[in-house]
């Protein structure tokens, strides 16, 4: 991951920091989906105090009707970032629809039960207020856009939000986390489910299928643009 001092609101796709950021291609599609195969990538940055992400999607059949935190945004045109900062502890599921609404839980037992998972905590209002999200599409897209459309979503997750559940994380440089990233749209006319690191069932909540992301610190030409960059390497 590369470090930047910019915010989610200003760190759009054209920001030069993203050009050298690690790219995760979300192209492992489940066969249960339709023939729609949106081209989706996630780029990651960090600043030792937060994780920054930029999803870029070349899509069709785009729909977005959920606008409140905690809504089932995965039914809309949706991108997701799951991350497990510490081995043996739980993981966070950040799920964003294309309009910028999101949900997130800290999940310690992903076994499915009637109300969600066997053991989980929904991130509260204080945490939600600290997570920043910017999206290129409006909060509501209805009726569905069937024509080709490109859209992006950027997010910033402060490390302190994660530390409330997993304890002190410390400096990110040199750490290795487990993670996965997804694209879905179960409530659109062309449902689809895609992952960066392949899942072996139609279920994104499979920590055993997560890949690895490694935080590295290095000097780079980006510093000439006022950026203190941090490299992240990823392997699925």
C-alpha cells in the first residue's frame, strides 16, 4: 500500500498516488451468477493511521436503492473489502454500494444464523462517523442503468476504528494482514459474485479463502508531489 495525506473526498481516480498503488483485480467469478462480468479493481494505500481504498468498476445493470448505514447494500451494485488485521481474531466486512452507503461488522464467528452470524458486532455510530466514503454515482440509481457505465468509490478507514475491536495495531509498515475484495449485485437484473482471492462456495464470509496484503515503507518519486508513500503488496 502507498501512503498519502489526501482524503477520500480529494483522492479521486486521477490522483497520481494511485498510479503506483498495488492493484487487486476482482475477477474470480462464481458460476452461480449471470453472464455479466464487470471489470473491477481495488487499489490500496495507507498512511500508518488509515487504510485508503479506491474501487474502479466498468459495469452494466447498475442499481442502487439503499441509502442508510447498515442497509443490505450487497443487493445493490456493490463492492466490498474484508480485512483481518490480526491472526486468530475476527475480521471486518466493509460493504459499499455504488452510491456510497455502506455497512460493516466485526465478525468473530462467521457461522450463519437467522440474524446474521453467530458472533458479530455491528460497528457503531462513532466508528461510522470516522469512516469516509466518496462515490462517483448519486446515492440512488433507480431505475437500473442497463447501458455500460464506469464508476468509482473511494474509502478511508482509520486504524483506530479497527483497534476498538482487535486492540493496538501499531505501525503498519512491515505488517501482514489477511483480506479479500469482492464485487456483487444480488438484487440487480444480472446477479453476479466475484472475488479477488477465490472463494470455494457462494459465500464471501470465508476467512480461510482470504489472501495476504503486506505493508511496506519505501521512498518513491511520489514524494516529489508531496506524498509520503507506503507500498502494499498483495498475494491471493
